[in-house]
């Protein structure tokens, strides 16, 4: 049975990585990496053309599990996001290690050894890791 998709967002100061689920809510796929301005333009299009069940936003915890410095930025982002998405539920998810896991997965898939230079690719892959964890544990 087909379901609404789920959108995942990895928020950064310069770039926003985005992924979405398939219509069975089993697999996460990258959409891309965007500047904040590009993201909001794309979000308007996605919301008009795709039905989403919810949005998952990476929550920046420290290694110790406490809220990191970036929490204020993400809280502000979520505040702006709520204005755009109305009553669409927004969930936060611990994003510790998503970039590390994404970088290793990209290397394992045969991507360039200089993967760290392509931060945009890592950001969208981190959104995939974030979303896949959410899908596997919901």
C-alpha cells in the first residue's frame, strides 16, 4: 500500500542536504544539497507536487548526547520551516555520526577518495542516513 513520503533535512550553515522516502516508506534517497535560499524555493515546489507525511530534521547533539552549539541554528530553521509547511508534522532526530556514516558509505560505493572535498554530496548523503534511520525505527 502506497503511503505519503517523508522528507529529511540535514541543516548546515551554508548548505542543506535533503532526502526523501519512497512511497512505501522503506528506502531513503537523496534529493540534493541546496543553499538556504534554494532550499525554500525547492520546498515550495515539493509541497505542491508531492504528498508528505512528515519532515525529519537532524538534531545536532554532541558526542556526549547534549545539545550542541548548532541547536540554536536548527531551532531557528525549524521555526521558519513551520511557517512554510503549516500543520505538517516536523520531527527531530539525533544526527550524530550521519556525516561520518555517509562519507564511509560513499567511499564504499566507489566514489572518489577525495569525497571530503565534495561537502554537498556528503550533506545529501547524511540526510539519507538520517531518514533511513527514522524509517527503520518508526
